[in-house]
C-alpha cells in the first residue's frame, strides 16, 4: 500500500491531469456506448422485422376499408387461418411493440413443419412481441392512429378460401431498401469507431504525458530496490481501478444519451426505412463495460510489453513513413475497385490511417526545410521547434485530423442520404402512366372512372395525386 501511495502521489500533485484522464475515459465510453446502443437497436429492429414478416401475406377488405376485430371473427368462423398483428407506438415514444394472439398463431404452427412450425411456438418475451391484450392496453381506443391492425394469413390459404369482400395482399413493413439500410448502419458504426478513436488518441496522449513526468519518481523507486516488475504491476492495477471507476458511469451516461436520442433516431429510422425502432432491444451492460475496459487498458499500457515482444513494433516504427504511404496507396486502390459497402468502408479507414501517420512526418519535414532556409535565427528556431512538436505531439495532431474528418463525415452522411433518398424515392414514386387533369377542370369524373375499372379496383395500383399537396 505504501508503494501504491508513492506511485499515486503524482496525481495528488497534478489533480487536473487525473481529472482530464478520467473525463476522457468517461466521454469516450459515453459516446461509443450511445452510438453502439442505437446501432444495436436499429440492427435488431431490421432483423426482427425481416424475420417476422418474411414472405407473408395479409387479408384486406376489397372496399379499401381498414380491417377490424369483426373482420378477424368473420374470417376465423369461415375457417381461414388468420392471426391479428397489432403494431402500437408506445406512449413514451421509445419505440413500437407488436401485439399478437398466441392462440390464433397455433394454426400457423400446425400448418408448417420443422423450423417454420417452431418459429410460431416461441414465448412472448416483450422484445418486441407482447400479448395482443397488453398491446391493446397501450392504445387510447379503436380510432388511435398510433396503432395499426393487420390480419396475417397462413401460407396455404388461397384467394378462393376467403369469404366474399376480402382479398389477399403482400405484407411488408416497408419497401426493400437493399444496401441502403445497411449503409445507414455502417455509417453509424464508422462514426462510433471514429469518435472512439479520437478520444482514445487523446487519452493516450494525456497518459503518456503523465508517464514522462513520473520517470524521475520511477527511477527513485528503482534506487530504493523496488523491481520494475512490481512498478509495472501497480501501474496495471492503478489503470484498472481508474478504468473501472470511469467506464461504468460512462456506460450509464451512454445509455442515457441513447435514450434521449432514441425517439428522434427511431422516428428517422421509421420515416426513412419504415423499419420502426422496436422496444426491448437492449444491448448488454457487461459487454459494453468489458469492451471499454479492454480498450482503455490496451491503449494506456501497451508500452509495458516486454522489449523482446516490441522488437517488430520498433522495426515498423522505423519504417513509419514507408508504411504510412503504402497503407494510403492501398486504401486508394481498394476504394477504386471495391464492389461492396464493407470494402468501401475498409478503404476509407485505410486512407484515414495512412493520412494520419503521414501528416506529422510531412509537417516535421516541411518545418525542418523552412528552418534551414530561414536567414533569421529566431525564425530558424521557431520552425525547428515546430518540427519537434509535430513529432512529439503526433497523437493529438492525428486526433485533431480525425475530429475534422468526423465533422466532414457527418456532413457527408447527411448530404449523401438526402441525395440518395431523393433519387431513390423519385424512382419509386414515378408511375408508369399518368392521367393528367387540365388546369381548372374537375377531376371527379376521372377518379370515378378509374375506381369503376375492375382490374384497377382489385389491385389498388392507382392513386390520386394533387400537385403541390400530395
């Protein structure tokens, strides 16, 4: 305990350094946990939606009216295997839940075999499925616009088996977005990693500054007979305690941040992809805590590796300029030939790493060249000092570059998605044929004629659009 107190006395003399270290750990954990939690919810909601409604059909009324409980009763009395699916927006605006009737779903389990039947024999665990009675209790009444009732039908049911006044229709929570949704999630993952990388670089810079200031105290302990192994063990213990004290509140703040942003994020996800952020998709506390603990420990204590093991690292450090240039060129080449979103993101990451490693080297070389060319001794000293700082403060400099890159990435994310969705929606909202109504003319006769056509009335593949309004 006396040895530990001697080591920790550095932070008693420099409390602001300890405070900066703790704040960076908390902020890094909070930002990464918040983004990771939202991305986990979005991925789980996408997957849950796809699994729940894959290749399914619904029963709709031929007159275009919404289905109700009476329609469910009529269909079940006619022997049709149909199940109610009540999707409700929670009153606290923290996601949606789906109410299903477990008794009605029994005919779905009996209609299939193997995995298809087992899929309908699962307990209702509230993530996001509830008993339909509990889901209906969240609504304010039959006219509640936050609730939508759908009648799912088993695969073996045909159009001829339906009573008069009903027809089959494809059931899907939204249009097939292809790689658009995956790109959205990959952008969130990339931003989370970028935020974590920035804070980690700053964290390592502050910790390295503290270690440089503690070298004299380490040397004094060595003279008193304390072996270096004992000092290293206590440094690991010190960092483990500090990380444990800071990571847990950081995870709690990150989940709170995700909760505050969840309603807006869920609304954006629902509006863009018609894939709601379902309630109950919770990420594990333990995995977040252990991940950030490992990140903090590795970043701060990687220099405690034995010199024999560090030999390859030191060899690569001597060739840092060549290595950085090779990484940058490889990233550019990969970006030109990438055929998938994952490869594009890997290429961009490699370009970031290459540019980040090259920037301090280039700045230092430029400063040295300016110092040799400067006639004034004061300017020569100024440029030489700038070159030394560019090498010594390489990590904060790279963190600043990544911070600027994050600002540009957020702006690019918004701009690209605006342009992509504008093109994506225009491709799907443009009809094959248009019946234009002349200015000042009554559109009623045209609407009545279209509604009277049997094929159009049965398919519903037409709609009225008023320019400037809908």
